[in-house]
């Protein structure tokens, strides 16, 4: 079909999907993020958009699920006949053999799409993620660490990163043949020569990116070498920042303040824990979930009603509730759940948070919704039965304020922000109220 869509993407979690939505929108690309692959595709709906994305949950899924479900997604994205198809991953590139396996996502994409070649662009300098000589580094509280020594990601409860070399990391995940184009090649023509060699050898090419200059070089290399055929990339939002680096950034988008916010967190990140502490010291009211009660299937509906009523009572008094399941990895409900043999805790928790969000939103009491947690946010937002999200404004790097589009008039137009565990400044929840004022 004829299409105006030049880039189509799938996010392996919902928070990462909104990250791409922001990157493209700030580069002047009109973008819509779908919350599911539609059963029927109406080309008229997409004719006004430069880019189309689908928010997914593959980050929390095993290879069996990925091999069964991802081909349908790739086929849908390819139906737009875009120049680029992007499988969006977290800029920490965390993955393991059994959960969100990036080698599986890459190989399935190559098999289904038959791209001219495939890239991996993980470095995202705007959020202090860097790839240098093929190794990944990330910031934590002002200090930069190699990812396998990062105080959070090296001991992530689900996908700990034990290898910083991305070629080796991908090889550990599967039989994807990768090669690295590094910074030392960027100052002369050797990068282009090496890239041509790797493309001829059918290698998946990993690029270094440490600042705007190197990011622009990556974008130029990719664009120069994908004049014919589809380009496939398994990357962070650094891919968009690279290939559209010459586009002028949209600036001066203001966010108005709101007084009633519903904040939900299923994250066990220490970064989110600090954000929760900050919010509670600045007016948010804590609503801590009792994981033991959450795990009791028979009484879970009653517990849900209690939490919903607590939130309604607080909002009716112009107070913003912050519902959370954990304060850091040491106080994580997922630990309790795994000990009890519940292998689907993320899905259960996300669905529970989604039921809270749906019930409270339909009262008309909330003006904005925040959800923290890359895995749980996907299940949470699915409960709202949204059709799509569009960009409103940047809230903090990688976490935009979005507008919900839904057939339910109580939900349609809701403003929301989805935050991965490692994302956002300490005042994230407070900024959602103040608008950054």
C-alpha cells in the first residue's frame, strides 16, 4: 500500500514506547502510538502521521511467546512500507535468555522483514547512556558506570546486566552475528568502509554513541547506507535521535499545573524509590500495597475495592494518592511473589494497578495519571482499553506527558505519563503536578 509513514516501531514495553513517541515528536515527526495491533487497518487513520508505533510487552515475555507473537507485529509495521522499522529496547539493554531476549527479537525481525541490513544503536546521551568501543555505560546519581558495574542494573531483579560488551552480550543471548563500528573510525572514512564490509557479511552492526556529534555521525552513516530497501534496527530511542539528528528540535512546550494526580508504581528500582520518597515529602499521600493480600486470589476483589475507595476519598479532598508495591529492590513485592511460586507477578500487579486506574479515572476525579515500572505499566495501561497515545509535551527526558485516545468518553483525553524504573528526576511525580513550574 502507498503510505506516508517513514518509520514504524514496536516498543518492548509501554514506557519505552512513549520514549520513542517523545523523541520523534520533538524532532517534528507527527506520531501516533497504538496500544495494540488493530484487527483491521484503515489507511485513512494513519495518513496524517509520519511515524506509527505499537506499544508492547515483549520485554517481560519468554522466547516461545516472542516467536509466536512478534511476527504479527513486524508484518503490521511492514505493511506501511516504511523506510525504517525499529524494535525499541531499553537504553540499559538488559535482557536474558528467558525474558525479553533481544537476540530472539532481532532474529525474528530479520527472518520476517528481510531487511537490507540491521543496526543496534543503544547509546542515548540525552539520558546519560553511552556506548564507547562497543561497551555500554550508564549514569547513576551523577556517576557513570560500565553497565555490568552499575549499582542498579548489575543487580536488576529480573534482568541483571553482567556483560557490558554488546557484541558478547548478544552472542550470549543467541546466535546473532554482531560487529561494532566504534568511535575511532568516526573521524575519517574508515567507519563507512567498515560498515560496508559488515553489511556485505550480513552482520548486525552495533554503533558507538557518546554525545551529539557521534550520534549525528551514526545517523549519517545509517542514512547513507539505507537508500534502498528496508532498514531494521533493534535500538533505544537513540536510533531516532541519530537518524533525525539534523531535524530542528521543537521547543517551548509548556505543561499546565494540575492539583489531583493518581500515581501508581509497580517499580522496585531504587531510583523510583527516591522519587516516591520525594513525592511523599511534597504532598502526595502514601497508599502502600499489601503484597500478601494481593496474592490471595479469593479476596483480591475486596482488597481492590478498599484501595480504590481510599484513592477516591483522598482525591475528593484534593489530595493525590501514590499507590506503590515496593520501595527499592530490598523491599520488593516481587521477591515475596517468587518465593510463593507466582511466576506472573508483574502481570498480576500491573493488572491490579490497571483496575485501580480504571475505577478511579471513571469517577472524573483525576486530572493526570502517572504509572511507574516498565513491565507493570504495560499490563496496567492495557486495563484502560485505550486505542492510542499522542504526545503533549516533554516532562523529563525519556518520559513525555501523553494524551489518551479511547472510545470510552470517561477515559478519552486523559493525560498520563509512563515511567520506566530507571527514568526521571527525583521530582518526577511532583513535576507531574506542577508542570515543571
